[in-house]
């Protein structure tokens, strides 16, 4: 894959996928369903428009491109109306689920990544931990994000029971009615009970596709999980009352990275105070006075396989939306390395229980295109 010089830097031939925050974007799904405008958006399946009951099911990690390549494994989802929309930047769970549930771009809600800088501490948003441990008391979730979920509509949320009380739940699902599930059968049962009780809107979340992709990649384990998830979708569809609609979307797609882990250049690291973000969307925080030199060094070292941008360039290109609050900007670094190739950029402080095989976070089509599908029970 080649590159051409643009404004004095190495620039990918393939441009990054910038979310259309005023259109077919994940951040607009909940407003379109809960607060419909006079006219239906062209990207919203017609059967979901002003439906009397809606189940919105978020399937973590299911990219549209990965689903499209495996239609034969997912007959239920393949039969649904709709197509691809775009997730937000970065294409990571913490940011994208916040945008989905809050109905706002990342620059406005402020959950701008998986690992964000909070006054010199790097907060892992999903675990709500800093290197010192549990951060729920030292970094209260409502200090990071204080909007009400679902734009103040107190909808029932059917998600994993163990997510109750976590920092991330408090940050992106404030003031919802929580219904925990422990197996997929109980997920379906909770949804059925809520619909039978007349709830007009139910949000449900399932993370199996993402977990399997991370641990096993996009091969046979992934195929098996996708087929199993399609059966879950069919089970939920089977409990829809007449007139109800099931809407499916996702937070991001996946790229199979495997062992392609790239150490960040030593000269680049020498100019950094700290790193945040994640492997495919790595923020570099410059030492005092080094921001310009850091940007030039990062472009020279990594511009052949990544989109390298300064924070100002990210704002100018509206990666995080047309508005970025001061609080959101303060959580970002000075330079971002966003992987364009199927690689991840290493940070020894960014660890987990196992090495991730498939990853996400950057702005490739495989990561940014997510499904928005709908099925109506006649």
C-alpha cells in the first residue's frame, strides 16, 4: 500500500473514514428512534420508523463488512432490512457505546477513548481503573460524563448482570432501569417480559462477537460465534409482539492483527510524557515544548502505515464531531497514530489477560462500518 506526500507529511492514499455526524452515524440512531423528526432519515430502515415498540440490540464488535462476508452464517440478520452506517471515532467500545446511548458525538460527551488522560492519570474507561487501581472514588464517572442516557428517557436496559455498578455503566447508562442477564436465554426472557409489559423501547446488549474476535481472531471461532449470535437474534425476534420491531446495530468492526505489533519508534517515545488510547488509535502526549517535533518524528517513523495527526488536525477534520468541549480535548494527546494497515502500536502499559488477535479503534472501513438492520413482526 503506497503513500503520497501531502502538506509535508507522509499521507495514506486511502483516506480515513470520517464519521458523518450529521447523517448515517451511530450517534444519531437513538434520537431517530426515540425522538423522531417529521421526516424519516434515509438511512433508518422504514420498518423502524415510528414503530409502537422497538428493541434496540447492540451486538458488540460486529462490523458490517465482517457480517456481509458471512451472510450464509447469519440467515436471520441477512434477511433484515437496512445496511451499513458509520460508527464514531475512535472505533472503540467505550466511545461508541457512549455515543449510541447518549445520542451525541464523542467531542460533546467526552468519553473520547478506551484509555484517556485525566490530569496525568490514564483511566481505563471500561475497567474504570488507573495504574493505582479502582478509580470510581477518585475519578467519579459523572465528572467524565454527566449526560443522562437515552436523552433522559428512562428506558429499560438489558445487559450483563455483572455490569451493574461499574464506572463505565454509571458514565454511559445513567438513570436507566437496569435488567441484568447471565445467559442468552435470560437476555431473551427479560426482553420478552418487558415487551409484554408494554414497554415502547428496550435496549439490549450482547458482547460475544467482540470477545471471540479479540481472543481468536476472525477465523473459525468467529464464524461459530456469529452463527450463534444469529440464533440469538432469531430468538429475540420470536418474542416480538405484533407490530414490534427489532433493530440491530454495533459499536465497531474488527481487523485481524495477530502478531503484527509495532513498537513505537524510540525517538518518538523519548519525546512523550505518556501514552493513552489503544493499539490502533494511540495518543502520544508530548513533553513540554516537544509537540511539533513529536508530530514530525511520528510521521517520519510511522506515516507509511498509519494516519498521523496532531490534535489540531483531528479537530479540523472533525474526527470527534463538529464540536469538541474543553474537557474532551484535555483527555486527548498531542499526536495520534491511527493504524491504516492491519497492525497495532505497542504500549507496555496497555495490557490485558491475553494478547488481542482481532482489534479495532482506527478509521478503516472494516472498523467504521457497522450494521443498522431492522425486522418487523407482522
